[in-house]
C-alpha cells in the first residue's frame, strides 16, 4: 500500500521536478521553492489525486509533514477513516 507521503512525494517529483532526496516530513514548502501560488496549485493536485474536497478556509501548512497530516485528516473525514497511514515510515531530513 502506498502511503500519503509517498503519493505526495510522487506529485512533487512529477509536477515540480523536485529531487526526492530533499522531500522529508520536516522539509518546509518554502524551502522547497513553493510559494503561496505553488502551494495552492499543489493542493488542487492533491484534491484530484486523493479524491478529497478541500475546505474553503485557508490553512497553514509549513512542512510536508503538515500537508500529509492535513490530507490524512480529510481522507478520514470524507471517506470514513480510510486514511493511508501517511507518516508511518516517511523519512525526515538527513542532517550531518
């Protein structure tokens, strides 16, 4: 089974040409080069990919981990708890 993090990482690699090695739960979206417009576009892609409906309210998602938790919460709320174990084995940044 593919986790939410793995699916999100695939979107970021495919659509934003980001290096998968940089994509960790604690990676900031801003640090990855996603400005507010880029984040909005990402969330539209997430909506399609995960078959969820985003709420109309703005939400702060500073890191990839925050995005994963947000997606999993929406999946659980909208699909009766069928979250994909989003962060179970997702890596964090490698620090020397």
